[in-house]
């Protein structure tokens, strides 16, 4: 355990020296689902090398469950893209409703920095209220969100970051936000997930 922690901190120190050279990234998003759905939800990972789509990963997480972190780690580790990846992008900190991702654990398990992106700052009081009063295991899930800290405004979006400087986060956004404010790996994952859920992509991102 201590050895893993040391390797993780050494990797983060190396990332800090890269200054804008992070080019191999994966962006995750989930498929839409009906409000009454209580089972698993498809999650898509879009792997990019610069502006080029290199591959797509698919997995499943439980609606409002607690397996999102574990499933993302599995998807990355079992893929052929794992050795080249330099960063993980997330669109928000939860998948399939309130299946909250432990972003710090995700980063440490994969020895990769993580950048969380949202179009606007979330309503934290409303999220806390929903988690504590309407979601199983909501107290622990809120602790994961609280531990990560508030989002920061950056390049027309809001971000949370683990293992990245603010300058590196900005460089990533500027490099990958090709067709909208949302980085292309996240936009592509969203479009693919939408098609898998309903037969075609229904929303622009």
C-alpha cells in the first residue's frame, strides 16, 4: 500500500513537469436512462491522442449505486490503451444518477491525474440535500464530493483537478475543446453513449 502511494506521488510529480504536453487522455460519460430505471447504466470512455479518436471503452455502473470508481478503474486497466494514457476527464463527479466517483481514489488507483469538467458550477446545497435525504449511502457520497472541494471557473467551464496545476488544466481545455466548451473526449463519449442508449445521439454537447 505504501509502495503504491509512493509511486502515485512520484507520477504526479512527473506530470507537474509536463506543462501542456498531456495529449493521451480518456473522457467518460454515461448513457441516458428512464426515470423509473433501477438497473445498470452504460458508461462510455473515449480515448484520444491529441485530436484523434483512438478507441472506445464500454462498461456499466449501477443507477445511484456505489461502483463507479471501481468500474472506471477496471475499464482503463483492462484496456490496451492504459500504458499510453496521461489523464482522465470526467463530466461531473457522478455517473448513472448519484453513483458518485471517488476522484481522489480514481487518480491514485490509475496513477493518473483527473480533470472534472462541468458547464456551470453545481448547486452544492441541492446536491447535499438530495444525497442526505433521498439516496442510499448518501452521507458517504456527499463526503466524497465535499473532500474534492468546490469547482473553479476556467476557460468558460468549471473544473476540479487532481494531480494537475491550474495551468495544465487550462492547457488541456484549450487543446481538446475543439467544437464546444466541453473537451472533445467528453463530447465524443456523450454522443456515443447517447446512441447506445437510444439508437442515435439526441443532444448536442
